[in-house]
């Protein structure tokens, strides 16, 4: 990848709308566009930045034959997305027209951009750091307003600023410790040890807080996993079908119909949820059904919200056994349990089961529903949204980590800071404490791009779409 070339690519998908936008960026952008663009307002090279010129694209090799009527937006360095001279050609959304324009640009000396190359140039030119650049891809791929808000927040730099503050404090402390090494024979301490412990403990706590936010942040980004569990024939598949509004799961009176997990995505109040129907929980000698039950337990462990379905037509004792098992498996610190007493329209053991649930210690998030008639499902939808919004409001600054690479780097940073604290408390020499801190700074720097390699950048930006 040559960062000083002039590159071009469609910034939109040709043929999907009325307009296709072709982005050109690099030192020869204006000269290359002037070669094929004719406007009564003059040349792009003479135009002011942030202006739009109307004109036509022509083929100079074919007697100035008109290709299309276009608008061209002018962005002068450094006030452009990439930080370079850039132009954006808005032409009609014809695959032929777009390819012809791109071909003319390449004949003139441009080359087709690689995936993510525009954003990579923005990073290299200091228009954004690596965390912000990755947020661009998240904005493009966001499928709900909640995921979009998180991506936009990260793209605006609040998350990066938080990491920069932590890193700046750690750099200062590390410098003081390394300065002590130059005066080791004088036995001088430049870093006050009590202040150092306090600073490291504070940094470690904040890093761990950010790392722990990944579960919620990733759920918002990819869809909050909601697992539906219960005994066979309690209405799990009926509930899934009712929630998503279509027949996604087979409904049958035969126990054990669902043998594998079935997943559907649904957006409620701007939050994306991934509903997962699982095999009914029971003892089974059927090898395939047993595999399905084993998979249901694995899904349960990864869920953010567990919908425990109990059948109002069955005995409270049976419901009690299911809830006892689920309560032993649900992690109260990271998972929410919602008990759904299904088939309330049959009005058999609803009150007894509700009393049993209350006696078991579950006071909140107990709903009576009918998956078949739809009664109580609005209350369930409201509860699901409330649970997620409650967790979001519980984050004091609304900074959530959504990127798995960042999560791993934060985990390693926290480990290094804890090691530095332990070394400090054990009276270990400053050079070893500084070594742990340098390692922490390295891991923290990989998130924003303060520390990186071409290989890592290639892997990150290679995931982007062409034209971004």
C-alpha cells in the first residue's frame, strides 16, 4: 500500500439508489478530476475547499464524449476525511457510468483504493486515532440506534480521550521510575511510593471497569443475547414465533421437537435483541436431543438475559425444579433472569406457580403471558428494554468497550498494572516495576494506535469495505 498515491473508489454501492459517489484522494486528486471534468465555474484546482461544482464528466480519448452530468465536491487538505486533497464525484447510479468514471481516473494515474485505505490515510494523517477509525466501521455496520450511538460516541473520541488520560499518567510515573535508575547509586526516589500506589490502583480499577463493560458493549453492538429456556412443550418455540412475528420455529405437541438452537434478531426501542430458542431441558436417552440440551446449557451461559418459561398447566413442583436449576446456573452479576408463566389463558395453576416463584426469592421480572394469544407480550418487550436501559444508565460515563481487540488489550493492561502494584508492595526494584508499566503502556497504546505495526493495521483496515 502506497500512502502517497492518488486513490479512487465508489463510496456508495452502485445501482442501489439514484446517486453513486466516487471518492478520490491524494496529491493529484484535483489534476486527475480536471482531466475528465468540465464545468462553467472553472477547474477544480482553482476552486475553494468545501465547495460543489456542477458540470459533466467527459472521455478525452473519445472526442470529449459526455459520460454523465455530475456534481463534484472539493475538499482541500487538511480539511478532508483523509487529511489530503480530496474530491467526491456524485454521478448517476449506473454501474456502467461508475466504472467508466473510475476507469478514466485510473488511466489518468490514480489507482483503485484497497479496503479501508481512505480511513487508514485518515489515521496516518492524524485525523483520527485507531479506536476512532475502527468506530467508523461500526457506524457503517450498525443495525440499531443503540449500536449506532455507541459507535458515534467512540468515533467522536470520548473513549480515546479517556485512554489518553490514563496513558499520560502512566507515562509520567514510568519516566520517574526510570529516572531513579540513572541515580541508583545515590538511592534517590523521584516517585512518591504512596502516590504511585494510589495512581496505579486508580488506573487499574478504571481499566478493569472498561474491560468489564465489553460484555454489555458487545451485546449492544451485535444484539443482546436472550436465551429462551424451559422444559419441553412449555411454549418456547411459540414464544419465539410470536416475538419475531413469523413461523421461525416448528411448533408441535411432540416433546423434544426443538433439538438445536434457533436464533432471530429483533429491534425493540432502538435496541437489537438476539432471541435464541433452545432444546427443552429434560433427561433424554436420545443422542441428538441430548446434544441439543447440552448446547442449550452453553447458550444459557453466554446469555445476557434468560427467559425461563414455565407451564401454568403443570404442577408448581415441576416449575420449582426448573427454577432451582436455572438459579444455580445464572450469574447474577452479569445476567438477568426473567420468569415467564406461560399459558395464563388456561388459568390453571397460575396463582400457585406465582406464589412458588415468589417463595423461591425471585421478586422481580416475573410475568404471566400467553405465547399463543399474545397476552402479556407487550409487558415482556417493555421489560427487556428496561433491563438493558437499566444497565446502560448504570455506566456513569456511558463509555462502553465494543471491540474484542480492545477488550483483550485492556485485560492485558490490567494484568500488567496489577503486577506492578504487587511488585511495588513487595519492595521489588524500580526497574522491574517500570518493566511492568512499559508493558502496560504498550498494550494500552495498541488500542489507539500509539503502538502499532503495518501488519496489525493491514488486518484492521482489511475488514473495511472498499471506498471507506
